C-alpha cells in the first residue's frame, strides 16, 4: 500500500508541477512529499524528477512511469468502485468543489445530513468562484452554476437559475436609472473577474434573444460576495443569481435594474467525470444533493429557479 500511495503522490506532483502544490492538494508538507518521491525513486532505482531551484520536471523515464501510474490507479479505482457497488454501501472520501457563496449558504448546510445518511463517506469541500479543473485538481464532484458545454462530464441538472441586475437606491439616485441595455456602458459595473481575463461582457435578453454587452467598472473581484457588498454600499451595478440577493430585494436594500431586459439564466448542475464505473460515493452524493439543493433554493424564493 505504501508503494501505491507513493504512486498517487508522484502523479499529483507531475500534474501540479511542484512539491508544494501537491502537498497542499494532498494535505501534506512539501518535505513529506519530497520524502515520499525519494522513497519511490530509491525503490525503482531511477530518477523520476529533475529538480532545480526554479522548476521541477519529470524525466523521460518519469513520464513513462507517470502514464503507467495512471493506468494502475485507474484500475484500483475501478476495483474499489466495483466492490462498493456490489456491497451497496458508499465509502471513502468524496472531494467536492462549489462556488463560494453557494457553498457557504446552500451546499455546506446539506453536507452533515448527507454524511449522516452515508456514515462511511467523508466530504472534502473546496469552495472557489474559480472553475477548477476537476481532473487536474483531483476533484470527484463539482457543483457548477454556469453555461455548461463540456461533454466530457456527466451532468446532473438541478435547475436553470434566474439572474438579475441590481443596485442600491443610493447609486441609482446619484448616477441615474438605466432604461436600455446600452445605458450600462455609462455605469460602474461590478465584475466577477479572474486572473487572465482580458475582457468582460454581460448577456441580457431583449425580446427573448440574448444580447451581449461590453461592460466595465472600477471594481472587480474573484468572490461574488464581495460584489454583493459593493452593490449594497452603492458602488455600482452587479449581476447576481436571484437567490443570492432575494433578501436584499425584499428589504429594498437593492432594487432591480433593467427588469425588462433580464440576464440569461445559468444552469445549476452537479458534474463528475465520465468513468466506466462511477464510484458509489460519487453517485450517492449526486443522488442526495440534486433534490436537496433544488428544495433549498425554492425555499429562499420560488422565483429563483426556472
């Protein structure tokens, strides 16, 4: 088992490109990751990685071994999944990623109930508004709220989620109320933006057809809750899922902007990689969460989903 675990660690190091990144991913110290790689190299009698102060690369032999490791680990996963499916009892760790605000308010309160229902399953939750690469980051399940196009994943749709443009009354009093989508070009738009983003567009519906609008603003962040805070402070106009701002709309702290030109809805879904045999723990998580999440969103506001 030690050899198998060292192979798992080696695969993570190659995929993430550094000992420290692999350590964070595996919840190990970089020193321990380095030690386990050295153990593997000693066992095999070959150098797998070339290390310098600035970079780490797999040797030619290391890349060949990496491909073999993937085959072995996939076979082990299939074997475990087969046993779990046969026993009917999901077990093991399931690594889940979800958007920050959604994870805090909707998903995380549902996790204890799932774990109580499946006591042999442990949930490792990673919240980020970045769209993590499931395969590269070794994530089992993703809850996504986006326009989904990647057919390399199994997609369990939960619902289409309405979005709304919102601003504080104080902002609109100072800057004026937009009457047409093109008016947004003269406003401070609060943008959810990530490193590497070169431009930004919002898409709204005009006569039922999507219209893409270039928007800009003085503030952007990679955390949707930060944008909500700025909107509440009167800093600009934000595009938000309706469920996130339903309470603020009800209280009047935020008001709708361009209600006749709503943003396109986004799909909320549970995703997991295609496999010959889906692990029982992954299937159990999806089966449990799809109806629970839909019910939680409906409880916030019946209008939040389509």
